[in-house]
C-alpha cells in the first residue's frame, strides 16, 4: 500500500489581510481576519500531505509540537482533514511553533515566526518507524540536524522527494549534497535551482503565474497556469502543488505532464477556497 510521509516544521498560522503597508511607529488596520485561520494548521508538511490526501492518498506529516493549546489545535485539524497523525511528536514543556502572516495590499506578506523549540527536535521511535514504512518520502524545510536520521530511516525502495528551501539551517551544504544525489524528484522555484548540487533527479520547477515545468534526462515539459485565481492568502500553494504531483505518482501516473497538471490542480483548489470575493 502506498503511504506518503512528509517531514518538516509545523506551524499554527494566524493570517491577516491589511489595509496598508506595515510601517515603523504606525498603526495599520486589518481588513480581514479569517476565523478558520486563527489559527490554521500550516507548515510545508501540512500542505503537502493535505493535497495528497485530497487526491485520495494516505499521508502522514512528521512534525513536532508542544503540549499546549496550539499543539492540540493542530492535532484536531489534522484529524479533521484526514491526515495520519502518527508522525506528530509532542515535546513536553515546549511551545508549538506559530506564525503571523500579514498580507499587504500589494500582495507582499510579512511573516513573524516563533519556532518554539527549534533545535530540540528528535526523531522518535514512532516517527522513525513511520518513515521506514513509507513508499514515498518528502523532505521539506525542517530540523536540519535530523536530515541524516530521516534519510537513515528511509527504506531504499522509497521514492524520495525534496522540496528545496533557501534555508541554511534546514539544508546546509552537506545536506543539500546528500539530498541532491539521493532524491528522485526535486521541487524548487527558478531561483532555487542553484541550490541543487548535481544528481540525476527530475526537477519540478515553478515559475509563479508563468506556470511550471518538469526537467528530466530527456528534456523538459512546461505548462502554463490553467487560470489565474486572485487570492490575498496564497500560503501553502507551492506545497499543495508538490503534494498534488506526488499524489499523481502514488496513483501510478508516469507521465510527467499529467503529474504536472495534477500539481497545478491541487494548488488551484487551495487558492479557489481562499479567492477574494
């Protein structure tokens, strides 16, 4: 049975849409605060796994939370979304990671992130066992000191995905070299391609409103965005794209063009739920 495991940081997101730009020593009014995003389970693993589950696949985020109210909210939202919660580890006495995402009128977003206990995460026995049983494994931005442990727990048969992030604490030079060589598929945007250090992985490159492309050994396939969706809150769209692409491969789709379309459909679904009225 196919089973996706996605590792990385969790976050409890608090989303605001602002009437003006944030400026020093000045009050900026909030025009919208979505009750469903106060807080909303976030972080890359959440969105990748959620997109896969929506496509009919089984997916488990491997994340770390504190034994507090935000952590309990994340667990409840995972259950409601149909995500496998076996990979959620609770650090006693810790505070769960939270983010405040403030969207300005020009579309720019300011993110205030409290990592909670970043650096204290350890791979639990349950998490290691979950990774060991994965048919598909995706590493997203997360505890950099656990990259070796995650890769060491992964079965050789697992299809490995890496969602690139320009974050040296999560992916230092050594980790990037290992992931570049071992990954089967790498997700990145155009600017992040320079962070990939060789290897033969298929590269799935996003170009924002200009679409996305799959670059393989025999060439590349590029597809435009099917339709433009105006949404003030686009958090998680890129990770949803990755989750949709992975879900297509889990379903047995081998045509990269079809997987690309599945990824864009997953991102579009997320944005349509948040599109501006």
